[in-house]
């Protein structure tokens, strides 16, 4: 190429020399013939040669560009083919997904037993609820497999589309005129084709194979969705006819009778599957509960060691109940208070938490309550276990109905005896009598409904009465244990320090705040409402009402966002107050004042930071754009500049005092 450019430059130089020579002054007439001869024989051929050379160079340059582009396209085909081969070698576990679909279909048959097959004389709400939960978990599994296959097929189709796009590039059809370049092109095309053909064939086969599996996964997904929808319709019908007769009276013969052993194994299998799926999905929350239990246990054991070291209790010997078994006390407190962190738990999961709590309370109060009330508690625990087993039984049978009748009548007698007993004054918690009265009413209504063929409402009333009474007792004892823990801590930790995270237990007090009681009452109603589908349905409708979008002018909002906005503001103020409340100590004690020097200033900064973060979170959660917030703050700054100067000045001055710390909380300031 360089040599050709050198030849062209020589020709151009010769041409310029001739042109310059022809532009010289006029020569004599005798020399005209010589000049014309030179022009025809030298200059014109030279010009033609230069033009031909330039044309050949341009053609060669274009040919080189085409060759470079062809090489680039062929190299890209090779790269994409190699990526496709690597991706196919990595692949996905199609056999595992296919096996998983077989597993899902088997569990679908288990979930549909008693609903789609072996229906019996009536559908039961517990069976419908359990099967719905199970099918939703199975649907999650299939959707994950469906998404995996979709992504895999999309990537393979993308590879094949890239190869086809590159192979159909028109630049490959431009054949070079040079025989050597043509041979090189044909050789490279053959080599690329040889490398590309296996990858293209493998891609085609893999796409066909995965698409077949994808069709099967889509079929399973559709089947699960149809099953969930059908069960939902059953539940709607059952809820709308809850008070209607569902089966014959208790003394009349039944048209369908399934062996109780089959019902037991079916119920056990469904409960095991639902518990397993839900536990795996909420592993993080379960670990959080375990960490809380460990933390509270360590705290209670520390209190117990300090009490034994001093050989005195600030609240008397009767206040040692929470410290008798620190682990069981922490289990009871944490499970009763934090069981609500689990969203829509299945009954089998909730009853496991309740059984652990009931067992913990039984051992805690074993030598604390009188023998009479201990016997009453053990009878209630037995009824609780029987009611739990009955609620886990998912299909109606005559044996179960007679058992329900016996259990509800026993509950009525039990409640009446202990409610009218002269020893009711021995109850440590007087509010339990309210729950006993509620329990008697539920069991009595359950008895009547069961006798006259209202199976589902009878079972719901029976279990709600027992679970409501047991949870009420658990909540009362939880509050008692927390109060004892706070009382002992306030007596031991007179002043806040690093070991107590600067919590002033003396200021916290010896009892939980009234708000805690209200929250537990709300929690009790939530647990009670989970036993009735129509109450859960009302809750879902209320939620839909809250999240429905509404428009005023050009502004769109939801009632939920408004509630969320004010709730976050309230919680930020509450957290700020709690931090101040816990960290505030008795500043009148000289030693305490010296130890806590500087805490007040940092406390102010922490409170301001909490409120500021709360305000920003409230605006973000409510969906208010930050640019509009900036406009609002800009408009308010004008008003602040004129009308709130003194307030802002005081705030800024307080921040300066907090940072520079010329004085601290507890210092005495004298004015001359």
C-alpha cells in the first residue's frame, strides 16, 4: 500500500511539473509543434495514468474496508457462538425442574383431597384454608421455575438471533475481485460455518427441549391458579351461607362416611407440608425471635445473679416469679408479644407458638398458684390441646362431631363451675373472668350449632372460645412477668450505665404503659378474627378500601398513604420521646451528673435527627415527591424569615450549644 502511494506521488509530481511547464511565457511559433507533441505523447498519458492509479487505490481502499468489515462480522459470529456454547454447557437443571413439577402435581393431589376428590357431604373451612395456603406455596415454586425457564429461553433465542443477524449481513455477499482475498474469505467462512453449525444445532435442540418443559410448567401453573380460584369460590359460598345447615342433625344417619384414619393421615400430611413451607419462607423472622429470646434470657439471668449477690429483692420475695425460670419466662414474653410479626400464619404455625407458650407458662406457675387453680389450668390446657387437634382435622366425620359436642359441653361446665366458684377471688388476674364468660358463651353456641348440623360455625365457635381464653391468660401473665422484670430492674439499676444501654429503669417505672395493654387487646382480637373467614374477608375489603386511589384535581392519593404519613410522624415523635424517657436520669445526684455529663446534648441531637428522618420518611411513604417538598419548604422559608425569626433563632442557638457544649444538662448557670 505504501509502495502504491509512492508511485502515485511520483506521477502527481510529474503531472504538476508538466502543468507548470505549460504555463511558461509564450514561445516562438517554431516550437509550437514540439509543445503539442509533448502534450499529446507525455502529458495526456501521464494524466490518464494518475487518474487510473487513483481509481485503483480507491477501489483497493474500499475493498480493504469490505474485507475488514467481513472479518469483523465473522469474528463476532465466532464470539457469539462461543458464548452460546459456554451458556449451553452451564445450562439449567431441566431434570430438576421436571422432577419438581412431578412433586408439585403430587402435592396438588394431596391439597385437593377432600375438596376436589373425596368431597364428603360438606366442605370444611379449615380444609379450604389449609389447601389454599398449600396451593399458594406450590404456585410460588412453579412461578420460580417458570421464570427460570423464561429467562433461559430468552437468552438462547437472543444468541440465535444474534448469530442469524450477523450471518445474514449483506457485507458477506460482497466478493473481492482479488483471487487471493477471495480464497481467504471462503476459507474463513468455511471455518466459521464449521464452528457455528454445532452451536446453532445445539441451540435449536435446547430451545425445543426447554419450550416443551416450559409448556408443562405453564400447564401446572394454570392448574394451580384454577385450583386456588375454585377453592376461593368454595370459601365465598361457605361464608355467605355460614348459618345454613350443612349436614344432618347429630342423631341422624349420614350419607357419606370416610374412615377417620384416612382423615387423620390426610390432615397430618397437609399440616406438615404447610408448616414446612411457611417455616422456610420465614426463617429470618424465626431467627429474630430466637435472638430476642436469647437476649431477654441473658438479661433475666443477669438480674437473678445481681439479686443473689445482694441477697435482697427491691420488691419482695413474691416478685421472683419471672426469675425462677429465665429461659421459659423469656420464651413466653417474646412469643406472646412478637408473634404478630408473622404475616397471615397458617393455623399449624400459630398453634405451635401457642403450645410452646402454654408449656412455658405451665412450668413457670407450677408452684406459684394454688392447687385448685393449677388443676383448672391443667384442665384448660388439655381442652386447648384437644381443640388444636380438632382444628387440625380437615374433614368432617361423625366421630369428630361427637368429640366436638363432648368438648364444648365440658367447656361450658368447666367455665360455669370456675366462674361461680367461691375461690374465684384467688385469681391473680381478675380480668381473666371476662374471658371465662366469653368462653362459656362460645362453647354454648358451638354445642347448639353442632347438634343442628351447622358444622363449620360450630367448629369455629368451639376453637375460638378455647383459643381466646388461653391467649387471654397468656397475655395477662405476659404483662405480669414484664411488670416484674421492670420492677426488679428499677430496683437494681439505680442509675443508667453502658450495661443497660443508658436506659433509666427507675424512670421507666414498675409497670408497662397503658398503651401496651391496648395493643395486646388489639392483638387478641386479631387472633380471634383469624378463626372466621368472613372477618378475614372484611379485613381484606377494608384494606382494598384503604389502597384505592382517589383524585382531587391533579393530585392522586390513597387513604392508606394519609394514615401512613401521620402514623410515621406519630411513631417518630413516640420514638423520640421514648429515647428521651429511657436516657433521662436523676440529674440531682452529683455522681450521676458527672457520669452523664454531655449525654443531654447528644440526646437533643438524636431526638432532632429522629424527628427529621421521620418527616422525610413520612413524605416518601406517602408518595409526595421531594421536589414538591422543596417548593413547600421554599415557600415556608419566606414566612419563617418574617414571622418565626425568634423560634428559628432559638432552635439554631440550641444546636450551637449542643455542638460546642459550653454548658451541659445539669450545670448551674448564674446570671450576674
